[in-house]
């Protein structure tokens, strides 16, 4: 039940003191400052008319001061969708990628603290879409609501456009057994080109952020153990005699670990200032490339015709050559997209499902012929766990086994299953799928990719991340963080989380790469999640990346050979090195790897 505002005199005095101090009690938390350009599209109290009860719960009105609030009482979650919901229409239009801001004033009143110690135990599904076509979705987001009255707010970039006079904000509550009181819903639209970084986000943190968190020392120990080893160099002169008492300089030029990012091929085809900065920045920061979009099924040149296809094919060739010349490693994304998409759904509508498999086979063979011996690791299956439907709904439970078996016959590259684990239920479903795949006698996946698209609302603490890594590690030989970005306007939080997830990931012995899903806001699906702003100003997270990847975990050292021509550099990080001797400036290129820790060099 909500608290009515009839206070004894001494409580009124306390309330006044709060106002004088500029702080309100927890039940009346204000929205933060919002820029004046925002356009109110939906800002009102709740409707008088209550929605009818459903099999998962009911709505009731509760008195609150001079008005009322609603309480949504959910008994359970339905097997599919959400039934206990209400709508509020709005008339303004919303273009794709345009920024908007939604705010809800609410509180959770069940479950009790004893049943759920989570400080934000309430869950509300926010769905911004077109009224007559909910599939035309601008936002589909889970809000977590606390026990005290307050505003939950969320800036977002529209995933799809909403036509004028056709929009709706739909709020659903039957995500689990709970009761939530709700008082007000607001939606603000913004002018074209509005910078989302100007909008506030909910304050957030994560477990393990503390400077003295115990996991840090354990991670450092693992990094020394698994990511470094003595680099032994044996040097000989032109006549074959040992090159004794000679200065040796070893300079790392790339990591063996895949500290990387996606790379847009068009920036090797263009000669603009942005293209130059894009190439130079990538060359400085990263060791691993994921060429996009030309390896994704719907963008493959063989699926397109004309100028677009020719540019993609030309771009792929240039990217592979450019990265190879710089001793970078590659990841391929992707051979199979498990979730049904527009192009695959079209064949289903035409009752031609076999065309999907035919295309995927052509796509696979086409890419393998172009990238053989260059791309040695592939996202073999991307998003195998359904959002709506996936390939298993069309071809049966064993379709992923069958596709893996076909891929294995066509390549000796590593085959990775790549999935986003937004919540515990999705994680459990993915784990069950991986157990099923790895029991196959025909073929098994080599590794798992953890898609890692974060916002301030879904951050996983370090303990939880490590639990996840350890849970999946026994199933495969290798793992990777494959699609990292973090939508966050708090620069310090943005930098701290990168520092910690990067350190924890690098410390796990089965992890082989950490891939940013882009790095520059000028060309990114979520500009507020990037390392570098559109104007090329670096966010503090770039400093974190440099300090770790190019500093703390980077080896450049000189030593002297003994009389037998042997030199040792202790605790050298695995990677590609340039070795020079004495006054010579001619470098010898060597790879320092766990199975290749000694090199023998003869000077010309």
C-alpha cells in the first residue's frame, strides 16, 4: 500500500528540512536535470480506466493523497509474452536511431526483503512501439524498480522508427510473482541529431569494483602464470659461432591474445581524414581484427549484386592484406545466424525452408575459399538461442550439430558458438544447448563466445562473470569475449568496468580474445558504448586500454647474451616480437607462444 501524505506535525518539520536541504525523502525522489530541448510526448498520470484481470494477475487502484496510484499484482509469469500490461499512447514520431528518454515513477512492494534481498527486486518490461504493430519496436527494455518510491529512467536510441500519431508505451508486470505500485509514466523525444551523452542514466555500480577487491590479486597471479613465460633467444654469427656478450633488444609488436575490435572495410577504401584516423587508431590499439560486415550472411557479396557487392569483396581483400601485413590475427563473424531474420523468414513464408540451408552452405564455402589460412577462428553459429524463433524451430533440435559437422569437413579453423547471455534463464538455456552439442560423436565446437553488450542496468559483477566463465570452461577448449560495448554516459564507470572485465578475462587460461564491437562513435550501432567519441575525443576507457594492453601487459626489454650466445627475457608476454642485436637495426621477427618459447637466430 502507498503511504498517504497526512503527517503529524513533527514529520512535517522533518519534511521541510529535507526541502530546505535540497533533498527529498526516498518516496519523492526527483528526476535529474533534463535538457530543455526535450519534447514531452507522454507525460501524465495514469488513466482512470483499469485494464481487466488476466490469468497472471490484476491491477487495482490505491488512494494516494488527493489522487491514486495503480498496483500491478502478478501471480506468475506466462510461458510466452506478457499479459498483465497497460498502454499509454503518444502522438509524436520517432525516427530510427533517434534519441528518446522514458521515465517511470514506481516502487516494488512484493516480494519482501526476506524473500528477495535484491535492493531492486521489481521488474517492469518497457515496450515502445507502434500501436497496431508491436513488432515495430523502438525499445524493448527491462527496468529494475526498488522498494522506495522513485523514478526509474532510461535514455535510448530507437531500434526502429515509429510513425506519427501511432506510438504506444506498453508496460508489463508479470515477469515473476511480484507487486509493483506505479504512479506516472513519461516519454520525451529529442530533436534530430541530439547527443545522448547529455541525458542522465541511472546510477549504477557492480560487485568487485573496489580497489582492494580480493579477485584482483588472484587475477594478477593467473596472468603471470598463463600469459607470460621466459623468452629464450639463441644467437649465432654468420659463421655459425655463438654471438656472445651482445646486447639483445626484444620489442613486442602484437599480442598473441586477441585484444581486438571489429574493423569496417570502407575505411581502407576511403581517403578521408576520418578514414586515416580510423586506420591509425586501430593499428595502435588492437592486435585482432573482425572484418565487418562482409562476412555476415545478409551482407555477403554473393547475396548482393552490383556496387555494394563489389565494394564488400574489394574491402574484404584489403582488410585481410592490411591486417596480415601488420601481423594481426583475425576472427570471422559469422557462418550461421541461428535466429531467423528477415531474409530467412521470407523463405519460410514461401514454404521453402531448404533454401535457408542451401544459402548457408553457399555462404560458408564462399567465405572459406576467400579466407583460407588467414581467418583461423570463426563464429560458427551466432545466436543459437531463440529470441522469437531459431533454426531448431524449422529443422529440429540437431540442426546445429549437423551444421557444425559440415563446417568441420570444410575447414580446420576453430569453430566457436557465439551467444549473448542477458539473464540467468538465457544462460541456462545456452548451457543446456552446449552440453547437447558437446555430447555429439560427430563433431564438437572448439569454443564459446560470450557476447557482452552492457548497459548500466545489466552489469555483471566480477564474481558473477567468473562464475559464468568457470561454468562453461569444462565444455570447450577455448573461450572469448566477442562483442563488448558498454552504453554508459558516466566516463568513470565506463572506464572502471572495462579495466575490470578486461583484467578478469585476460586472467582466465581458456580465454583467447577480448573483442570490442567497434571503437569509434562515428560508425557504431550504439555510439554511447564506444571508446572514442564521434569527434575523436578519447574517453577515459582508452587510457585504461593503453595502460593495460600497451603498458602493464606489454614487453619491451634489453638484455645481453652469455658466452654461449644465449639470452633470456623473463616473464615476456606471449606475442609477436622484433629482435635486434647490438647496433644492428635490422629486426628479426619471432613468435613467442606457450608451445614456442625458444628461438634460434643467425645474423646475416
